[in-house]
């Protein structure tokens, strides 16, 4: 699967200006069942793609971490 110019990338509102952020394209979750992730600093960087259930488990683990 590839992403195209229509993909809507965004980063967390919790991200500061430190430049160490990632962006996700949540708009592909419903239609394709995946969440693509890329480096914020490099728009054409390699894209990691995670199944939605795996990404949700990752987010849950972050919320559960003290």
C-alpha cells in the first residue's frame, strides 16, 4: 500500500517545536485498516504502516505508562 497526495498527515498537538516528532495519517484507518507513520522532519521519509489494532494497543500502552 502506498500513500498519495490526498493523505492527510498530522502530528499530535502535544508535539513541541523540538523536531523529534512523527506524523500519522489516521484517515486511512477506516478504509484500509492501517495507520501510516512517518518522520515529521522529512516529508518523503519511509512510511511505517501499522494495523489499526496494533496502533491502538500501542497508544493504550502509552496512556497506561506512568
